[in-house]
């Protein structure tokens, strides 16, 4: 599995989302590398890693990621994922014996009913538009209005994003040979299983952007129901990629959560996830549907 390493300190694994590659983490890579040895991967079928022989699904990507971790002598490594990658790190945490602490940013896989169709159809149409525009994507992304149009579903502040970051990301979506297969798997494939309370003893934090139009914010309640050992962090004025819309906050969350200091550092934003306290917090904090 293709990957890069940078920084010094305790190893930290970064796993990108659907269509992305290791460069998806560029907005926070340098900040994380000041405290950790960062290992950012290209999942099979994305970036510079060849596709798998056979099915590409959450299960097979999790299998490959686990094999990579063990082969690199990194068993127990802390892991951070975004979107599809966030679902992957939750799956690895659920399995046990692969990763240590986990931060999952806007995890996919908690859709129900019409939300599945909305996710699939919107991304399906978007990737086909991007393929048509591929020859002129750099020029479109260089224009703030172009970025706003292309990234309206993904970012709450697309005009503020660096054009090269946006261009690299969207071109990676177009280049992936497994994008369509993985999109269908995420929407209609095997559902995410949970982990019983007290089965995950390492730090586990789920971060969610309040303005996410891909994984709607109310899905956080379902994620916490499946992973009751998790704490929840809300990113205000953020879309689907908090590490793009709020890079400083995302980097700080990752470092503090995996150091085990998040609950004290983020008082009022972390919810322990049990009983009436969780229900009351979510009813007050979740946007209206």
C-alpha cells in the first residue's frame, strides 16, 4: 500500500475518504507532524495504490489496512479517518487488535431510508460531472466561484480553500478505478456493525461538521448508538471535511484526543455517550431535520 511518512514521535495513521489520496490531509499534515510520525496511506484503488483483485468494499479495505498495519510493525497505531476513512477506522476499532486510539471525522455509513438514495445519487451525478470537466478542472478550481460550485456539498467555505488542494482532490476522484464500485458499496452494501459498551478502551472520538451535506449531522446520534464508548465533537460552521474548513481545530482535536486529554480540553463539546445525558445533549445540539 503506497504511503508517505513525515514527522517524529508516536506513529499516527491517516486514512482518506472516498476518491481521495494521502494528499487529502495536506491542510493539517504539517501541524500533526510536529508532534507525531504521520503515516498517510493511499487505499487500494485510490492514489498510487493499485486496486484489489476482487471486490472493493469496507470489509476488504479494512482487511488490507489491517494487513498493512501488521506488516509494518504498527499494531496498535493511533488512527484518524475522514468520511469513508472514518468508517474504516471505526471498523478497525470495532474489530480490536489493529489500532489504538481513533478519531473519525464525519464517518459515512450511518444513512437510513431516503438518506442512502440522496447520498448515492448526489455523488453519482457529481463524479460524472467531474469526469466531463476533467480537462479544465485546474482552471475551474483556480476560480473562487468555480470552487464554490464544485464543492458546495462538501465544504462550508469552498472559496477559502487553496486551489491546488481542491484540484488534487477532485482529480483524484476522477482517476480512481474503483470510485463507482465503492460508492455503491457505501450506500447499499453491508451496514456498519457497532461495538458493545466498554469493549473499546482506547480513546475514541467522532467529529462532525454541523453543516455536513454528505453525512447529515443527525446521523451522529446513530453513530454514537453503535459506538457508545465514543465521545462526540461538533465542528461549528464546517462541512464534510473539518480538516479543510477548520484545519487548526481539527489538528488540535486529533492531537488532544489521541493524547487522552480531549475530555478536559473540550469541556462542553464532548459527550460521554450514556443515558439521558446523551439524549438531552443530542436533542439540544443536533440541527433540526
